[in-house]
C-alpha cells in the first residue's frame, strides 16, 4: 500500500523542523559583583532548606557561604539548560557541625537580575557538580573573586594586589596577584597565545623563579631579554614562550 501524500508531507515537515538553538538565548549585561552576591546568597540559603539537600549534609543550614570564584558567561546543562552568569561557590561547615564534609561545592546561574539555578553537589567525587567545579577552578576558567568589579570599588582587586593598572607582557594583558600573574587577555597572534596560554591562567614561575609575593617586579621577568621563557602555571603545566623582539 502506498503512503498517502498528506501523511508523507506531514512526516517531512516534522523531521525538517529544527529544534531551538541554544545560541538563540540573549544574555543580559554582566552584573555588578556585589549585586550578584546580594541576590545569590538568599537563593542559596533557600535551597539549603530543601529536605533532599539536608539529608546529604547534617546542619547544612548553618554552613557559611563562600565566593572564591568570580562568574563567567556560560550555561549550566544539568536536568535543564540554564544560560547566564555562572560561578562555583562553596559552603563551609561550622567547626562544631557533625557534617562529614567541611566544604561543599555549589553552582549558581544568574542573569537579568534573577537567580536561574542553584545546584548543590552531592557527596560523591564523581558528582557532575564536583567534577565541574574542581576541573574548571584548577584550569583557571573562573576569574578570582578579588578581580571582579563592583560599583562601589571598580577594579579594586587589581589595585589592591598590585597598586597598578593591568599590564601587557608577551602580547597579553595580565593582572599582578599575590600568587602570580593572572592572564586577563591573550589575543590571537601574541607570543603568549602562540605558546598555549589563555585567559584565566595564572603563571606562578618564570625560568624556575617563583612569582609569589613579587608584586610588580614579576613583570620584569616576563619582559626579560631571554630567548625563551619557561613558564609554570598554577595547575602545574609548563609552557615555553619565545618572546617577540
């Protein structure tokens, strides 16, 4: 029996209809860091009252909320698609708590002035939230919280840690931090990018010399006349850069 033309056409239309593309989402403007935390903390506290969360961690309502990482514009894809400004935060158990876990990861997404998702990790190390937070923090995907700007103190972090503006070395823009040089920007074609460096990386050693605590002096090492620079990042990677002269 031949298929009816109408049914064949209907099937064709159904197959051809594309799903909504994730790229169709329109992000709002980057939120002020102080405002981000102001609307985030009540949402995290509310999530801590969830019986399922409380079953994982005794006394979790008493945990302190910590913000070691700034946010990035990304999307959290776990039981739904949550685009927005995302970060990994931590919950720290009080000393007198009977919780076995002293530090608990959570992921939060905010956009257009509202909290879109709060996702608190389970105990297992292979929990997707623990894996994402551990991996992304280790790779420097999140900027350190002290580099985030606020309306009250724009760019205060860079001034506090180095008392100077962002600087350019090896064709990249860096901020001087207590532990090393934080890469803010690594344009295509720059010596740093050609060697594999990218925004979010923290350089902790140059030719075996530790940058921790050096302040602005670390830029002299990064601008040295050496034919090649052996850089070590905070994640233990070694990168060889050939500076352009």
